[in-house]
C-alpha cells in the first residue's frame, strides 16, 4: 500500500472510529437512563466496542514502519 493510500485509509478509519465513539456514548447514555437494565443496549454496545477495537488494530497496523503517525 502506498503512503498516499495509507494516509487516505488512516483518515477514513479515524472518521469511522469517531462516529463509533459517538454511537458508544449515545448507547451508554441510553443504558444509564434505562438504569443499566437493557440487554438490547448492552449487546449493541458490545458490538460497537468490538468494531472500535478492530479499527484501532487496523490503524496500528498501518503504522508498522512508523511512516504515518
């Protein structure tokens, strides 16, 4: 992957990660308002956190040679 491609992918991942973070905050707020008693929201949060982790791993893999970060 070229440096330009890495840079573009990096920005895409950062944008996606930011959107996920806002979704996580929203779901946490819903869960708090539900007095922590909603398996549906808990499952959605689990999925969002897994996606966030996957993106973070990909972001870290883009910088194997310390070339973009």
